[in-house]
C-alpha cells in the first residue's frame, strides 16, 4: 500500500509540475495567478474528489480509530497538495462534520 501511495504521489506531483510550470521562469505558479485551464481543473476536481472521499471514510469509521487516523492523514495530504497548487484548501461542506 505504501509503494502504490508513493507512486501515486509522484505521479500527481509530476503532472502538477508540468501543468503549473511557467516555461519562461521554470517555476510553479498559482492557479489564482494564471487562470484556469483544462488540466488544472482536472487536478483540482481530482483532489476535491479524494478529499471528499476521505472525509466520508473518516465519518464512517467513528468506531475504528486506525481507519479514522488514516483518513485524517489522507485528508491532510490532499489538502496540502491543493493549497500548494491552488492557494487554498477545500472548505468543509454542510454534509461534513
């Protein structure tokens, strides 16, 4: 499980760096400064879907502390990537508790 997570993380990072790279300055740029394009929107949607999935898993695993901790770690990880790329985290929704 750890290796597949690591491969997934590397794949997301590689894709994100290629999408957000400013060819003139060779650095990542915030979506807020560059406007949206299709690839950026797909990454944001993917991250949001993952965050919502793990929020639901966290809620469903109230009696299982290990699963709850694992869900919280994934939420934090995906939120961190989202903040790095887009400048803000996915807010809690009415259905999230």
